C-alpha cells in the first residue's frame, strides 16, 4: 500500500471532515481558533503535497518553500488569492468550492439590500439608544426605500447572481437588469431579466449589486465615473471582493450624496481598519466578509474542499480552477 500524501489543514474543520481527511491523507491540523498564522504556514508547508486553506496569498513566496506541493484546496468559491501563473509554472493545482454556497451568499445580498434600503442597522441603533420618542417615526427622516417593485441591477450573472435574481424577482417582484461577460438567455426567460450595458444598469437601478469574481478585468470596475451615473436615491451593494470597487470613490460618492447608501460585506483591506470612514456612516451597512458563513454552508464548503484535496491528489474528481 502506498503511503498517504502528507497534507496541511490550516483551519479548524468539523470532525466528520477530519475523519474523511484522515482516511486518505497524513494530516497536520491547525486546531486553534482562526487560521494558521502565515509564518507558521510558511514553516509547515515545506514538506507537504497538499494544503487546505480558505484565504491568504498563494504566491511565489509560499510556493517556493513547498517543493513537494501538488494541490492547494481553498474552501471558498473565490480564488483571487491564488497566483495562477506561479502555480501553473510549478505544476500546482488549485481547487475551490462552487455551488454549495450560492443560496447562502444570495440570502445575504438580499439582507444587505433590505438593511441598507430600510435602514435596519441604523434604526436598531436608534431604538437601542432610547431615541424612539413619541412622534419620532411619523416624520420623514426615518423613512427608507422599498425593495419590492424597485429595479435591481446585478453586475455578474454567475451562479450566485442567478440565485440573487431568483430571490429579487420571485420574492420581491423586482425589475431586473444585469450586466455580465455573456448573455444568459435562461435567466432572461426565467426572471424577465434585461441584459444591458454597465452604464445603463448604473443609470436605471435603485439597487446596484456587484457579485462578479475579482480578476484583472474587474478590479476597480466601479469608480468615480460609475458612481456619478447612479441615482442619488440608489444603494450600492458589494458581496464580491473589495477590490472590484475603488473604495475611495465609494467613500466620496457617499459623502457627496452622489448615492444614498451602501451595504458592504467586503472591503479593500480585510479586516477593514477601524478608521475606515465607511464605518462612521449611518447609511452604510457593514459586515465582516461573512457571505457564506452559516453552519450548514461552511460545513458543506469544508467537506467539498476536503474532497477536492483528496480528489486532486489521487487523480479523482475535484473542482479545479485551471488545468495544468
Ligand atoms: C467565497 O467563498 O469566495 C466567499 O467570499 C466566501 O464568503
């Protein structure tokens, strides 16, 4: 019997996932809270064939310390932390976890739209601060914006984009515009979606949602010029990656009243520094990049990442992000 491949698991995983991994691999685990610190990862990666992680740069620095490395399995759908060219040059396969998180991330996008539009976080703070006095909810200053029958523009119509479309149209009777690399006839047929240019989408939408992967093409695709096209009553929702947006331009657009508010699950730098002006804005709802963070979905992602790791190491099935 050939020896099991040596792998490094850089975050806590559920017991059943551990059992599965132990069956197929010789595993070294990080069993503390959070993820293995970078310094320790660089030290421990030197003799492994596979690594399980969910973020942190997979760059030349890391790859050059791991001459035996064959597979990097990320428990995430996004893989912008992979240096694909460097991985390919060294014959290292990258895998990710599509499908299992679509509905969960889409749920969160709707929650961000509702929270921003109906000012949920702001008004929760208002009540808890004892500011709810008689007559206070009669004036217009606490009013929000409807979601139902409003127009949502989705930038990026992949699997998660489609799950958002379904909720927006079937749940909230929204009008749907989308901008994507390619037209999706089935989405148009199912949800009455209209494909349009990015500029048209920005001009016409009440809620602009960006859910595109971060690639060199999508980096900073939304900046000052794009915000200037949006309605002053519109909300901007980002559950993709912070760098798809010029964060400074977003701050200016919110400060100047170019747009009304935002709902953000992602930031340029994560964790975002406490002095980020976005954190001081009552019309901005902020979350700590938790799009996929429910018990079930994180379990499914961990199990899929484990199966990808084993599959890619043993010539079985895996969601590989690029062929070598
Ligand atoms: C992913 O999996 O890429 C998501 O950002 C997780 O929230």
